[in-house]
């Protein structure tokens, strides 16, 4: 383990308009692809939004085939009718043990038996594009340099006062 260089901005996007077709379109959101440096150690995503008449969340998606197919890694909570007072954050490992968030509940409870709890370090499970609920992680690590942020709209947004997504990376490269 080595000391990493400070976080460096690798991608940022800022908007004040509703996407053409809006959240009622088939996509239901807006995707922005970007590349990470090859020597990235971990990634942080900062998301702030101020929207009217609906909600929006940010999902970090990774690709194992250079951008043909994307898989969910982590999703923020849904921001609705907010004023950018709080930032939503995601912390994403490049390599991990497939940790999934949520409540670890007993798998089987029967009279006279031992209660067995499922392991938080269990299998990663399924992950598709835009399949995670808010505040969930899939357990997947970053699988390549090609990644994207997908903004998911939950209702017919009438106004986007602001949406700002910034992706930071810890990297050993001074040029990241």
C-alpha cells in the first residue's frame, strides 16, 4: 500500500436544461461517457442537482467491453425539488470483494435450529444497466477505463435549475 496522490478531476458535466424527450423517453435519463486513467486506484462521484416536479439520481456504470455494454456499480439517492444544499457521493473501488450494501437478514429461522446469517461478502449477483434502486451498489468493481454516469429521472421534470456531476480519481499518475 502506498500513499496516493490527491484526488484529481477526470470528468465533470454541468447542465441547466431538461434533456430532449425528457424523462418520459425510452431511456428515462441521460448518459455521459468518460475514460478513467489506467492506473486509477479508486473513484469518487459527486452529484448535486436542483430540479422541479420530479427527481433525479446518478448511477456510475462500468463496461467490460469498451462501452458496448454498461453495468451498474452504484447509485445515489433521488434528489427532488432540492436546491443543491447537499452533495450526493459515491465511492467506488477499482478492485473489491463484491461488498453489497443492505440489511443482512437470517436466511432460515426454524424452531430449534441455529440462525444462519447471509454473508455481506457473498456473490456479487446480477447487475444490468439502470437496474439498481437508489442508494444501492451492485458489488461490481470498475471493469475498464470506459465508464459513464447515467442520470435517471423519476418523473416528468419540468425544470432543471442545475445538475452537476464530477468524477474524481485517486491515481499514481501525475497526468491523470
